[in-house]
């Protein structure tokens, strides 16, 4: 039910039955405001997607808008999957990382880590990120974080995050053509490509890595990289995401190179969805293999083949692939006795 | 679903819904190399059985050989049952005790307690066990062990372990004729009896108990007895096994007698399978009742009557009965809401 992309199954099998903290890294980049660049959310309300996603995962309802985030074609957010698993076999706790949200989630009692960050600007406008400051906050957070469970699952919700991730990987010098996923089935490459090219034009050859990240990435990429380095292999962590999380690994890799450092990665892993793993327009395995360190990576062998719901069938047709930690949520479900049937039925129950 | 052999159900009912550490005591005795003495494993590869069993329980695959251990008649290892429960309702953690394995399990990340022990020799060749040293290591392990869950389930995988157990009980002076189980339906009594008789001839009347154990038992029997005495009733423990685990209780009993000691046994129990409990060639209840202390013992009321799979039907025909903690695994499943249907279906899924 959980299959390898790289490495072996031993790491994940050792987490079977263990308790997890589910963390959700949330941020906004104004890159999402570029018309047509993403379908992760409601047109005109794209900036609300991470807010709504976190409300739905924590509460089962959205408060900052009348409806749960859907793409223009009606694909519901992967937060449905993450919530379904939380209902069937709850995460021990959910913690939110506010990495620069336009609108704070309206959730009393939830643990929301606030880092006093602002949404970043469009990458074709220089992004305007205080990369070093975010990185330092993240390293400190990782160094001081005391996990109360056996491991961390770290998901994300960042509208247009695959565009900023692809731009970031290119700016850092990785050859990633056709390797980055998108929330679209038919990726709107013209808009995406021109945005990325405009962004890359702003990068100077002799910029150091933090200057580069300041002008072309998003807060989540920088923060998660710093968080991983701060944890320093002390706590098992599963990056729950697709090519954006793979880009986090590339950022870690580039920072280590620049600093001439290294880390142990035996407790570092990534788990995505089958939709990402089988996506013909991207190649997560190739991205992971660009890292100089070894890392165990997986995908959860789940699809909606047991469902007749037209909105869910769109996932299997490639219209949505990952997000809100869905791949890691499915992994957690499988590691705790849930079946494809149970998860499918629970997701369907949200759509009735 | 869990029925009493001796004592009452209160102990086990108190563990309903609680968290368990599943421990697997693994060792080799060259007694298994005597042709025809056991069917727990692949001919010529019998020594690999505990290694393969532990790989399958932890990972769902075997690494030290191409196939999972089967008897010559095609009965699959009870590790399938133990793994099935781990998938449906995971043990909180699995820990392996390497008590002298020929081949170490190839499992990264698993907690493997290594005690620097060697496989023991054939009991008709004097076994050559450092019994006192093993016992002392085990007592220290029990005294220092901090269970991170509510209780321990302690299973075993020791090829030809029923032969060494029977020999041990006889050498300690218990009248156990027709009371010890075997992995065979039709027990090959000639080979077994002659081996045991040859072994018993080496025992001197005035040997103390550790000298006796050195020449006729196996590492698991001595270690588990020491572990129980070291725990000293501080943690609830379920011995997950049949007549071999009953023999562990007899070893505890004899050591206590020799030392003129006693222990509280309110947290000590045993749970085996229905196949052992109903076995006409053995009598686990009689073995348990030879102990001077009281102990709550159980069997899990599970069989493969819901399955049509020919390999599994062999269990119901008496060809395999217990091992790899199967009885305790079933108990844990039943204590956590699993049904006979669910467990049967999951075991069948391994054989497709």
C-alpha cells in the first residue's frame, strides 16, 4: 500500500502503528494572482486556499469562505483526503505553521505557530522575501522543536507553489525541465514558463543562495529547508508532498553545498501520492536523485478507482495530484490499518 | 474470542484497547539440523526460519531468502498471522531479540536487541550453552527494560524448539510425556525421542539447574525465563506461544525452586492458538499446571474455517499450530476490534 520511489521500505515500516504530529506549512505568494497560473483554489479567492485547507483539516468545515476550495473544473481540494484520514485514525495532533498568510485560519484551540512573516510577492516582481531571516527562524524552530509524538508529517498548502518551486530549482542551477508537477492536468506552460523566465532574468550569476531565494522562491520552501536542517535528523520526519517537497530537498542540498556542510538523513523522508508518482508531466524521482544525500521516498498506492463520484474521478484523470499533505496522510492511514475502501467512503461522505 | 485455559479473563480484559510492544525472541539450535526433526521451515534452510519470520513481520517481505518459510507440505509460517494483525491494527512497536541467530535479519531501523550469543549445538551433542551467562544477561535486560507501552507480547521463532523444550522439561524432572506439541501433525516421534533420550543421557543427576540447561535447552528458553524474573511482575507480559512458552514457565518454576524464591505472577500470562489448545498430541494446560505459581493463560479462538485456501486449511488439520507469537498476535487483534473475517482476509491476501 506504501511503495518505494527511492531507498527502501524499512524506514516507513518502522513507523507502522506509531504516533504522528501532522504539521501543515501554509503560505501565500502573490505569484498565484497571475491569471491562469494555478488551479489550486477558487478564482479570485486563490489566496484563501491555505486558510480554507487548514480550517477543513482541523474542523471539517471552512469559515473564511462559504465553500471548500475547488478548482475551476470542480476538483475538490486534497484536504478532503487529509481530513478523511484524521476522522478514521486521527493524527495525535495537528499543528499549523503560518508562514505568511493573507488571512489567518479561524480556528480556536488549534496550535498555530506564528513566525511573523508576510506573503511574498510575485516572483516576476522579485518576490521580496527576507530569505535569511526566514531560514534562521526555521533553523531555530527545528532546533527547539520537541516532537510529542514518534514522528512528524509535514504537509503544505501554497497556491502556485509548483511554479515557485520550479523557478527556485532552476535558479539554484538544477536541470528540472519537465520534472515539476502542477495542479493542472494540462499544464498552462505559456503562463508558467513566461513567469519563471521573467523571474530568472532578475537573478544575478554571483548572487549567493539566500539572495537568490529572496527573489524567486516562496516562504514555505525556505522555511521547510531550514526546519529540516534545524531538526538535524533528531526526529523522523515525512515530507508530505510532491515536487514542491522535492524542491525543499534541493534547497537543503544547495544550502549544504554552499556551507560545505552535510547532514544525516536517516530520519528524513518524503511521501507523495500515486498521482504525482505516475504523472507524465513531471518526474519526482529525478528531482530527488539530484540531491547529493540519500533519502527514503515513497508514494501511497491510493486512487479513486473505487469511487464513481465525478469530482473524485478527476484525480485519477490527472486534474489534481497532491497537496495539504495528502500523500503523507494516506501513508499514515495505511500505517494504521485503514484501507482504500474506508478512505474512499469517508472522502465521498464529504461530497454528499 | 479469547478463551481461558487457566485462571480467569480479567487480566486479558484489562488489556483491551491498550498499547503493546511486540517482542520476538529469535534463536537457532543446531538440533534443527537433525534430519526430519522439525517442519518449521524450508529443508536445508531451517536455520533461516527465525530470520525470515522476523523480516516478514517487520517488513512484509523476506530478504535473506527468496521465499517465505514453508513446511515441506506447504504450510506457510504463522508469521503471516502475526504480520496480518500488524497491518490491521499495528503493534505500537516491534522489537527483536537476537538470542543467537545464524543470520541476522536484514532490517534497517528495527530495534534489534543484540546479546552477543551464539546458536547452540545439537542437544544430543551437549548443546554447549553458557546458561548462567545468558540467564544473567536476561535478568539484567528485564530489570532495566522500560516498556514504552502498556504491555509486552513476547513471541518466539526457534526451529526445533519444541524438541529442545520437551528435553528441557524432562531434564528438569517434569513428567511431560505426550504433553509437548510439534510443528508436525504426525509427530516424528522416533527421531525426536531418540534425540531427546541421547540428550538426557548426558545429564548427571547432581547437575545444578544451569549445568542442565547448558547441555539440553536452547537460548530462548533460558533467556525468556531470566527476562520474566528480571521484569519481576513490573510490566504485564503475555507469553505468545504454545508448549515452548509453557516450558519457559517450567524453567522459571525450577529456578525459583532451586533458589527458594518466589515471584508475583499477577502480570504474567500466556496466550496460544486454538490449534495448540485442541492438539491431541500435546497438553499445554497440564504443563502450565505443573508450575507452583498461578498464571492466567488463554488461547485465541481463531481458525481458518472461513478460508478455502488449501495451504491455510492445513492449519485446521493440525499441520501447523503456533509460532512467531501468532496466538498472542490474534489476541492483540481481538482486544482491538479485529474480527476473524478481517484477519482471515488479510492472511489470504499474502498468498495471492
